[in-house]
C-alpha cells in the first residue's frame, strides 16, 4: 500500500512537470525545460518579416520597405505594414516625377523629358539626350 502511494505521487509529479513545469516559450524534452523555437515555419511574424528566436521567447522585425509599431514585435503585439514612401517623403522622387507606392517599395516615374537613368527610386533630372537636342536645335 505504501509503495503504491509513493508510485502514485511520483507519477503525478512526472505528469505535472511535463504539463505545467515549463513556462511559456519553453517545452519539455527528456524531462528538462528547453527553449521552444517559435520561428519554425509557419513563422508567427507573418509575411514581410523576419523571426528571431530568443531563450524563452522570440521577436519579429520587418523586411525593408515595411514597418511596425513597435519595431520589434510578436504575433500579438504588431505586424508589418507597407511604408508609403510617397506619403512619408513627398520629395522622394523630386518635382520632375510621379511617385507610385508599391508593396515593400516605390517607383519614381519621370515626367517627359526627364530621366533617372534606370534607378527607379531616385530623382529625375533633365534627360541629357533632350538637353542635347535643345542645345543643338
Ligand atoms: Ca511601399
């Protein structure tokens, strides 16, 4: 009878330690509490974000072109949203172009006669070809 009671207590101890012994962010492995890697796929950070596993927790940061408040967040405290570069900086493309916001990016479309020479995110200057025509014509 005494042995049976001891086994029951021991069994309860094992059960409880496996179910409740480890805090949030940890899991039981061979009766030890080890860090749980929350960043395994699917990532809790959602799209357009990077997940960083830490001891007992994790955090997310946004990819370039996206932002969140706060900058470091978890699935319950934030998410990444596209930065509207055209709104944030109305002069980002200068006065010789139209700015178009894209998901995670933006593009400057030059007015006629102006060019940013293949760098779609820079200000447009007077096209050298145009200048040549004006100068020679
Ligand atoms: Ca954008």
